[in-house]
């Protein structure tokens, strides 16, 4: 995939920025320099990539953890990612993802850095054959449905079937019911999500890209799990994600939904 | 005036764009992909992929999230707002299944689609084809392109051929998402297939395309506008792209654009891009906010280039501080990372060469109006260089800053008068109480100039003559005069 | 009485009464003086002379009875009475108004037999004998006659026309008809009346008349077939007043006829059917190139019955007069005498009744245009026709054409009178006599159109008006403003703007500024009216007015384009600003600022600053602003 890095001699020799700069601060800094092109609140992938590249060079042995966001069109995959990546919420009618979006994100788990390579897929059926090719190499899958859209929940079984077919057997799967901030528009109950997760033996949580609820947690849980597996503790507990999630969720001062 | 014919600002011996006349056959397609694959012989993924795609039954079966069909099929017949729309566009399968409606939910007037299908097939039964119907001020324009039927119902002043062109754009937009081959194959396998399953999200692109084509003279002219840059900057940008991609095989096009204007277009030797395909790319970029969030990898079919298969595009904005969008189009299905790296190298080169600043500066500079450049009697103009399929227009000045729709209508009408198949004109001068229009079609260029209404003929001709000289002096800034290759 | 069979001819109400013919009384009529002589006992018992009207006092005198009187006539000045009692001589008596003073006799030439005598002039008398004519001057003071001239000709009988001083001498049983013209002191032969060779003519079949001021010889011809009698009209209209057979009246009857002329119409009375027909030689008829064949203008009708009031012992009784009586004698032009009854009537024509029996309006128009009192009749006729539920436009227009043809000829003649003669030249010999019926636009407007100007007759008004004005236009007569105005308002009231447009385009309505103003005022009703007004003003070259109108309509640029000289920039800019159309304001301001003539005004005239400010507020980003300072 990442082929012959026989490296162009002119790639990023000089790195002026602090490689350990945190993403959030980075964003903050950029805010002060208004974009000359007039795109307000825009978070540049280039800058992020630059940071990530710096990581690659610094810890060249650091593994890249591939994570894919899946789910029906319109359930909020890109919003979830953007919220996690930039802390911003892209409002409702934000356009559909074209093909596959690629984002690198470095997070800190227990004082060590975990690099997530996140693939944001388009939910539309016509892109499905393109996205299948990426399942194979995925370490983790975030499978999203929309709690205000019954169909997106019903399709989860089909998605899981597809995952079985194309993905590695030991892939980390997390089922996410997004748009939990929806209030009265909710159609899929939290228990339904939990029940489905139990049935397929996958982790589950509800998130809101709008309020930010559990967004960080979802990705951090994945990062933690992937790191554990990499360090060989993989066999210790297959359900550590679930446990972790349960613990972390209970810590939340305001549970998103009554159970 | 005759001497001015010699002046052909923007003319170039070689063009990266296929040069085109506007009412040429839209359906014409080539099969460039086959050639590229044969000449390079790299991977067979293309075929595999197509096979995968075509096997519909093996696709993931997802319940289509269609809204429950209400029993009130004819709701819209009584909906004043719906009926009052000046232009409806419908797409349906040749079996009469609704695919797209510009306004309203197409499921709610399925019977209309039935009527449209019946009209087309009735005429077809006699080995004929229905092109248009005219009732009062309403035109019904039909386009049957296997396997789809496209219909425009318009109360606008656009003529039939302009509406047909718009329908062709819509068809090509659909084809660019699925490829024509797949589209045909789908219906061969299942005549009653509901194509909307595969077009989720595309309706937004079509909506945008329709608005876009009604607002942009580029569509009327069949040309693209370039971002004004000095030729040295433009050349530097082109060569940055060429050098950064020197080791990447099978790269077909490198396109850098910003604000609906082309910055540069680098191409594989021997291959050109058609302006219509480029318009679809402009449309995709403009309609997809999501492209700004990440690097994107997407299949994309350019119907005029090759309707039978996909190209793969790496799409990204250059940098946070430079909102130009770069598309690298290849035939390789797995070239994401190499192109992602190439993109980094391009940005770096551009940054070091101060090209990003130059682009920003041009983007931030308000284009001059006619008054600014010393043509007070000239209100606005469109200049299209035929040999490069590029055009230039000044910034909108008074009085069209208030009503620019009128300006576009004027241009559309003038363009039709010049290209009307039955009686094309070479030179048109028309004065109304609101404006004066001079339209001129020569071998090398088309010029549409809108002047003050009291301008007399002699003055109009003199002004246009001066204008051509003015454009000629700035041609290397206003147009991309070379056609760099990888 | 049913209108369609109502009589259109009548005898005068008040006939001249005289003593009827009886054993002792003979009655004579002198058609030169139109006098009836009742001679009792050869004059011894008295002679009563009555004029053609009861208003003229009768003349009474006595004369010696020297035998039966053959003919008795006063001279034209009534100073001399001539009496013929033999076939060789005429007696003359000086007359002082009441009594006979002296007598003298004139014999005709030897071997000649006197056929009659006529007073050719006041003092000239012609004796007509079987050998010719002897003309004498009567000198009453000398009680003698002086021979003036003699013309020899074979004469069997003659007919005299006192009005034209023409005698028609007949010989060879009337197959030879020789007109003789009398002038003071002389007589001259005119060309013979051309008749079919050998065709005999009876005296009673010949009438001398005047038709449309032209002397004419009317000859009744009885053809071989049944009901094929004709009247041949020979007008003395050829060179040297030569008779020309120019008209033939087809009677479609046979039998005995008598002819009168009333108002240039020929009346042919038919005794057997007791009816009369009316002919007008001025009307078109079937023509073979030289002769025009005429039919009666209306169906034959009997005269209107009349009766006499007779004084009775207790109360007056009435006597119903027999019409077409065998006792009738007819004299020219319109006199009927019943000698047995002692009555003299004039035949009168009732034109409205005649017209009512002619269904064809154009024909009727032609007829009435030639009648002395035809004007009111014709106007009423047109009004009646126009009021019909479905008047024939074609007929109305044809009728108008006849009217306007007369009008135009008259107008042309008048114009020639005023302009043709160079100064100092003698005035034309004779001013053209006005036509009998001259109908001008004011007549039509007042007598016809205004009477149609009612809501329920609007359509009729429109049709009539258009027919009339189309005709005016065809004859190149400019329509007067009142008509144009009426036409436009009528068409507008009828919502016929297309028709109005055509009228204007084809020049039926002549351009004028008042009309243009009228059209403008109708602009609210129909937008096209404004454009019509503008077009009209343009044809009139009224640029100033057009500019005002355009300005008023907010078409500032068109107004400016028309003329960019001497206009007030403020006026235009104000109008542009008030229009609320930014593009218009832009163009107007541009026009003034780019004009060499006005550009400096923006520097000098501070009042124009407000417009610059307004422009800036409309187009805040425009770089035009920089130039404007």
C-alpha cells in the first residue's frame, strides 16, 4: 500500500513546529489567523498531515492503526470524525462524502502515542465496492447508525454480514448510535442498540457529533484497544473495549439517556 | 473591424481542453481508458472492479430508505408552488421508474413519469423520437439516452437545444457516478431497477449542476475560465505538478482549480479533457463541502473522456491558507498513497515557489470591471477563445450588479442566435431600451459584448475592436496558453 | 296604405280652376306663359285667362267674336294678344292689361297653310306654315309687323318648346324631324333628329323637354312586340346642339302614354294601367356604348287619388277626380289639364316615398343626389339604413362613394376657381353651379353619426363611420377632426384596437397632433394606443412631443436617443430616479456624463450632485463612482 518510500529527497526536511503539539492547541492557534480564502473555521488536513508525518519520522517503528467508519449514508460518520478531529460540528446538510476520506490522527493513550489512520467512507451503495477493498486491512471498524432513522439501524445486520465477509476476523468493532442529542425525534431506543451489540458481541455506545458526547471516548476506546493488542495483551480480554466503554460511560456526569 | 479578426486573444496551438462547439453532439464519447490501459499495461483491477460493480445481485442488500409512498399521487397537480417553478427537470428509466425530479418528491407524482415514458415510447414505436412539445409558453423537451429518459418542462426563455444540452449534462452527471457501462448493464439485468438506490446523494449534485449551469456562462459557452495569473506563475505551478508526479505512472490529469476558475491543467500525452467533463468536475468540487475535511479518494467517470469506466481521483485542497483544489486523476485503483505523497510534494514546491501566495493574491484581487479597464460604455462581455475552449469575463459592474440574471439571459439568447442550427449568425447587433448587444462569431473566437443602450453601431464596433486588443495584450495572464504534460 | 305601394306621384292640392269646356266655351293653354284661356262665345262673352297658380290674378277681357278661335296667346310681355282663327292669318291686339285697344292682322305667305304660331321673343312671333317659318317683329305702336326672316321647309306638324326656343318640324309623316333654334331676330336649323329611316312619328308621341339643363326630344316608340314600348331620348348635346340618341327608356308596357318631367325625372303615364313610371337618365343603365337603356327606378304606381271641393247649397261636397282620364291633356313640364273638369294640376314627386320603394341604397343615393330637395331625404335615408340591425357595409360605403364623388368634384371646381386664374386674368366665364345635393362631413356628422351615438347603436355607428371614412379616404378627402375623434372613441368604446391600429396604419385616419393627444389619453384603456400615438407623432415629425410622451412613460432612453440636444439633465435624471429602476438610472446618468455637452454640467451644477449620491447608494461598489467626481 504505502509503497516504496524511497522517498523524494525534498519531503519535509525542516520541521518548524513542535512535533508534540496537541491537536487542540493547533486548532486554537490557527483560529487567530483568519483564513485568507474566507473559509471560516476550516481545519486543514495538510497541517494535520504534517504533524503526522513528523510522527512517522520520529518514531518510524510506530504502527499505523487503520480505522474505518461505516454505516448508511447520512448517519453522521463524517460529522463524528470532524468533531473528533477538529472539535467542531459540521451542521446538518453538510454534503455527503465522496468516495473515501483519509485522516491521520495521533492520540495519547497512557502516555504513549497511538497513530490512527481513519478512513471515512461514503455510505452510498455505489461506493460500496470501492470501500470493500479497505475492509481487509482494517484494524478497527466504527459502525454507525442514526438513532432517528430506523432503516439505518435495521441495516446494521447487513453491514455486520458484510464485515464478516470482507474484514479480518479479529477486527475491533464498535457499534455507535449517533445523533443521541435528538430528543423527541429518537426512534431507536438505546436498549435496541445494546441488545444488538450483545447479540453480535461488539462494543456499543451512543454518541452525538453535535454535542460531542462520547465522541472522544469512542475513538479513545478504539485507540486503547488497538494499543493493547499491539503490545501483545490481545488475548487477555477480548471484551476490554466493552468494559472500558462501560466504565467510562458511567463516569460521565450526565448520562445521555435514561435506561 | 476586419483587421481585428487577426487578433485572436488566447489562441494557442495546443490545448489541454478538447475544443468544442456548443451544440455538437453531446452523446459522443470516446474510450480513452482502454488505450491508456493497453499502452501501460499495469493492472487488471479495472476489469475486476467493473465486474464487481456489475454483479448487482452480489451487492449488499440494503433496504432502500424510501419514504413511504403516499397515496396522494397527484398532490403536485394542485400545488401552486410546484406548478409555478419555471423549470422542472425529470429523470426516469426507460421503463418509467422515477429517478430524479428537481422539485418535490418524485414518488408523489409517479403517474407523471408514466405519462412521460408513454410519450417517449409511443413516438419511438414509429422509429421516431420525440424531441419537444410546445404548449403556450411552456416547452417540454425530451432526451432519450439509453437507458434513461430525461425531460425538461420549462417556462424560461431558453431554447430547445439549450434545454437539451442541460439534460445531457444531467445524464452525464449520472453517468459520471456510475459509468455508462454499468448503467446500461443494470437495466439489462433488471428492467425495473430503482436506480435511486445507487444515486443516493447524487440528487444534490444534479440540483447543484442545474443551478450552476443556469448561473455560469461557462456552460453556455462550453468553455472554462482561468484564474488570472502571470504566465511565469502558471508555468511554475504546472511544472511543480509535473515534477512532483514524475515517478507516478498512469496519471491522466492533474487539475488545479479555485473559485470556479482553472489554475492549471496537466495531462497525459495525447489526452485532452472535454470542457463538459471539466464542468462536471467543477460542479463536484463546488457541491461537495466534504472535500474540505479530508483527502478524498474517489472513483469518477468522465463521460466525454471514457464513459465505460472509472478514473480514480485524489482530491484535496492545497492548504488551509490556500483554497485551491487539486485533483489528480489516475487509472490506478490503489494509488491513493502515492498520490497523497505527491500532493504533499506539490504543495511544498508551490509554497517554496511563492505560488500559493500568487494564487491567493489573484483570488483576493477583485477582477476589474469594464469601467476599470477603460471601457465605460461597455457593461460586460464574454470572450471565448475557440482553440483553447477558454473564456474570459470581467467582473460584474453596474447595473448588472443588481440583476445579473438578465445578463445571463442575454448571453444565452445571443449564443443561440449565433449557433441556431437552422440559421446561424456571424454578427449580431441588437439594441433594446435596456441594453445593446453585440455578438460576433469568427473562426477563432466568440465575443459577446453588452453595451450601454444608446451606443450606436459604429461606436460598438470600435469599442469591440479596442477590447480585442486589450485582451490580446493580457492573454498570457487571462488564459492558459500551453498544455503541459506529465 | 302599405308603404311599399304608396303612390310617390301626386297632383297639386290646389288645382287652377277654370270654366270647363262646353257648348259656348272653348279652352286654350299657352305653354309659353302657362296660361289657360277660357273663351266664351268666341270672346264676345268674355275671355278669362288664368295663370298656372290660383295665386296669380286672372285676366278678364272681351273681344269681338270673329269666328272660332284656333289658338290664342299673349306675347311674353303680355302687351300683345295674338289670336289665330284661320289657316292663313293671325290677328294681333294691343293689350293694356284690361282691354283690347287696337287690332291688326298678319297673313302668311300665299299658298301656305298656317299650322300655328309661337312667340319666339317678347316682340317676335313666328308663323309656322306647311312651307316653312316666317319670323316677324311686332311693333304695337305702329300696329304693324315687320318681316324678319323666312325659312322654307316642308312641315306637316310641329312641336314647340318655349323654354329652349326650339321648334321641332315634322315632315314625311314624322319620319323627318327638324329642330329649329330661335334667337332674337334669327332662326337656325339644327341637325336633324336621327330616326330609323321611314319610321313615322305621330305628333302626340313627341315631347320636347329639358333634362338636366339640356334640351331633349323624347319620342315614344311603339315596337312590334307586346309591352315593348320605349321612349327614345335624343338630347341636343352634340356639336352645335345636334340631337344625339343617348337614352332609351324601357316601359315594358304598350298602349297610350303621356310624358311629364319633374325635377329632371321623366314620368311616363300609362292610361290603360292607370299608372306612372319614373325614369332618371342620370342613373347608370345597360349601355351599348352610345345608348343607355333604362328601367323605371321604382315599380309603376298610380297617382295619388285627389278630389275637388265643390261648394254645395248646404255644405261643400267633394268630387273625386278621375285619374288618367281620357279628358286629360298633358303639358310640359309637369302640367295636367282636365278640360272637362276645368282643372289644371301640377304633378309633384314625393321623393321620400319614391326612395322608400327603391331597395338599393346606392341607387337611391344616386337618385336623390340629383334632386333639388334631395339632401334631407338622403341623410334620413342613410340614417335609416345605418340603424338597421345588420346594415350592409358595402352598400353604405358605395352610397358614401357617390356622395363623396359629388363632394370632391365640387371641391375641385371651387379650388380651381380660387387658384387657377392668374392675377389680372379675367374671372372664369361662369362660376360652377353648386350640385343640387352637396353633403359634407358636418352634415353626415350631425344628421347621421351623432344620431347613432347611443349605447345600443354603437356597432352601427362604428360600421357607418368606417364606411364613410373609408370612402373619404378613397376620394382623397381629408377627414375632419370631429370624425377622426369620433372614430377613435367609438373603436375604443367597442374595444376594437386592432381595427383602430389598421385604420391608422392604412391612413384611413389622417395623422394630426390633436388625434395623437386623444390616443395618448386612451393609453390607460389600451396600452397599444400610446404606441399608436407615438407612431403618429413620429409621422408628423413632432419630436418634441414624442420626447415629452416618452419621458412621461418612463422611456427615458428612447427620449434621450431622439434628441440629446438642449434637454435638461435634471429632468431626465429625476425621472430615472423616480422610476426606481437602477439600470435605467445607470444608463441615464452614463449618457449625460459621457456626453461632451453635459459632462461639464456635473462640475458646475451642484444640484446634480444629488444624483451622483443616489448612484453611489445604488451601486456602492461601482468604480463608476470614481469618475463621477
